[in-house]
C-alpha cells in the first residue's frame, strides 16, 4: 500500500535527530537542481509575482535559491523538512528508524521542486507553486512539466508494491501525474474527511489536513495492506461513516 501526501509551504530549518545513515537522495534530484537554477535567475520582484507573495516572503524565497547549492546550507529528510499540519500529525519525530525506513518505501510526497519525494530524501528549503512557469520553459507550468516525468514512475512504484494507492494529497496534486491513467492502472482509495454542520457534511481544510497526516501515520505505523483496514481509523472524533461513503470519515 502506497500513501500519497502533499508537500507543505512551511519548512523547518533544523532536525534534532541524526538520520544520515538512512537518508536517501531524491529520485529526480537533477530535475530539481535545474528548477532551482531557474528560480535563482529570477529577481525578488519576479518571485513575488510568480508566487503571489509579499516582498518580504519573496526576498526570503530568493535567498533560499541563491544559496541552494551552498554546502553550508542545511538539508533535512523531507518528512522532517515540511512543517505543515499534515506533517505535524504524521509526527515523524516519534517514529523509530525502522518505521521511517518502512515509510521510505510506502510514502510519496508530491513536491513542485522535486517531483516525488520519499520521507528520507534529503532536501533544502524552497518554495514553488504548481502554476509557476519557470524561465526558459515556454509557458509550461510545473504541473505540465512534471506530469510526463512522474506518471510512469509513480504507477510502476505502486504496482511494484501491491497495486494500491491511498490518496491523502490535496486535489491539486492529482495534476502532478496523469491521474486518469493512475486510476485505470492501480486501485486508488481516496478517503474524505468532513464535518457535520447544519445538517450538511462539509470539508474543513484544517481538519482535513490533520486527518490526512494522522491517517498516513496510522497506515505506516500499523503496516496496513488492505484498504478495509482503514475503516478502523479514528482521530479526534472522526470515524468511518458507511452511510456516507465507502471511505468517508466524518465528525458527526
């Protein structure tokens, strides 16, 4: 069973744990380095417009890319580098080395700079968005850039496991690959997490992110292999609701 998660905009600067002996190199490192070079050629003003951020954030992003290849800049395993809510609930700092190595074979993190990352792939801090068109790319945004590179690789890795993908990524990350092909060639399970309010079930983004991270942890920690096992997942009042859908988890 392979788990698919989104990256996070917020990134940590340090990791208090030494994992050099089990760290890995991103599969698409050369592509990521090319992307970083192109971002480094942009001015802070251009980055501000590309990412839709203010001048202060744009300057910070610009600095990250200017020093991206500097050996003195720290690099962290991806699962520790991202500091979004899903990763907080995944809580990698409480995983054993064995858990992390298992996760490295069963979890992919979608990244606009690196394509697909395993938890122990070492990365440096960056920021990029899917709709960005990098210099010299002839109008091709990051979604269109990655799709032909990642689709076969993604499908092959899922098939090499057991042919089951648990999609816990945000909807936009479907655009990183040919999602229709993925759904045709492997079994895709896409859990939903909703809250009952005024008689209707609604998706609350922060809760959905928390549940995605917690479910990813549940799958990896318990070494789940059968989608039916997901139905035992519970998190802060969210539980399986068969009346709503096969893999719906609702807070009622």
